C-alpha cells in the first residue's frame, strides 16, 4: 500500500492520471470524514454523514477544477465551501437540540479534512511559481514520516515524561522534541 503514494506523486503530471489522483484523494477524504464522524459520535455529537462526505468530495474536486482555471479558479473551492456550508445549515437546523454545536463540528470537519486534502491536490497538480508541485508534496510526506519515526524512536529510547496522558498515553516530551529535531534535519 505504501508503494501507491510515490506512484501517485510521480505520475501526477500525466493528464489522464490526474483524474485518478483526484479520485484517490477524494476517496481518502471520504474515509477520513467517516473516521472523524466516528470520533464525534463517541463524544456524543451528531453529523449528517452522507451530506458531509458528499460536500467534502466535491470540495476536493473543486481544487482540481481550480488548477485548470488559474485566473478565476481560486474562487471555485470558496464557492463550493460556502454552498456546502449553507446545505449543512439547512440540514442541521431541522433538529432542535444541539444544532449549533453539530453544525460547528460538521463545518470543522470540512475545514480540518477536506480543505487540506484539496489543497494537497492543488499543490500536486497546480503550478507554483513555475515549480513542480510533486516535489513539494514529496517533501511534505518525507518530513512528516521522518518526524513521526524520530518521535517514536526518541520516545522509546529516552521518553520519561508524558506529553498528554489523557489524549495519547504513549506520547512523551522527549519523543516530541526528538521528532521536531528530526523534522528540522530532514527539512534541511
């Protein structure tokens, strides 16, 4: 499964393959929104999952459309988000109890998941100051993974003080510092 990501990045400049990359990222977005909904449900919140996944996937594809329209394309994701937000308002206010909290949680899901995934698609396929976006996405993935590995090994070797025991009991301050140092070194 790990081999798919480098292939998607490497072949992303092929015009026919861009649609497959966009579909892959949209699929990941749908799965991530579903996982987010499971977390929200466990905390007592409610989301309208089919609508949220649909809006998230359309939002990701709007970033693809924006890459083909460089002059006016930046407005497409903004308009999709705005109309998606209006749809969420209409759907959430059918319920009376907790509508504002559920709307806020749903909107945060789009902001936290769908927009960054769409932006990755925009960077990967877009033209950033005449630079190949594939290098930037590869850079992001490499630095992130090296940071994770550094935090894991640093925490296992030197970790004594818990970072946030209630949220993630295995995380340590020493692991976080090691991860940061590894990320900075990998970045250079």
